[in-house]
C-alpha cells in the first residue's frame, strides 16, 4: 500500500478535507480544503508535505473555502471538472453568499476528465465523473480500488443532497450504480463525516436499496 489518506476535520459542517500522500515518493495533494485553514496547515506541517496541487471533488463553498489561505503562501494549481468550473467563479451557485463569505472568483488550472489517471509517484488517482450532487462532481479511485474518495456522492448511511443548484437525483443514482458495480469493498472517504466501506453501505445504507 503506497498511498496514505489523511482526513482533516475543517468545519462545523463536519467537512473532511483530505491529504493524499504517496508514501514512496513523499508527493501529495490537498483534496477539498474547507472553511478553517488552520487544521489543514497543521496537518501539512506535521507530515512535512508541500502539496503539488489542490484537487476538488466539486465546487461547493464548504469544499473550496480554504483555497485562498493555502495559496497565500504557496503557488498551488487548482484542479476541477469542467462542469463545476463555473462554481469557482460564481458566489451565487457555490454557496459563498449563504455563509457571508466574500468570494473572489478564480480560474482552475487543470480541468479533470472522466477516466483520466493522475500519477503521484507510485500512487494513481483515476478520475470518475460522478454527477448528481453537482454536475461536475468526481470520485477518485486510489490505486485501482485501494480506496475511494467520493466527495459528497456517498456518506456513511446517506448520500449527497440534490436540492442545490445543479443537483440531479437521477444522475446521482446513476453515479452510485456505477461505483457499486465497479468496486468491491474499498474504504470510502467522504466529504463529510467518518470514513466507511462500500460493502458496509451496500448492507446498511437505505439510499442504496434497490441500486444495482
């Protein structure tokens, strides 16, 4: 196992920002930096990591709010799926106005594509386009099923909401079916709450009943 995934609790919404580190090379990424930058900065300092980029599973404010603080002292590119790139520009749709956050629009540095493989030392992150929570939501397949980083697609005992701008319940179900069909029982790291496993959610998540 060459990838270390460190969850960082970063908001009152129980956000789980993540640090992904390739243990062989020491290279790493930040996933979905949330409101409070302090915990993420401490996590990076504790593991001695200078991340190479900020990768976003989607563009809601609770997953992007920490970007300015991280980029204040580092030149970090931002990666996101093209369908969620508008969320980085528009405070009306990314939700920053709801939290009274003065959001300065930014442009992504890299647009992620379904099936794209990101090489991080010996670690691979395969991008799966899994819309529903937002049009450009993505899931990351770490090392061919070693773990899944799902953003707000799936939670322990629940799934992502679809009542926000761009949400689509039918698309969410299709994305969940894709993940359930493609993977056996990897650990699942969600954008909120504690980690779970895919088999645990198959057996106990009421929102997955009937999905095949």
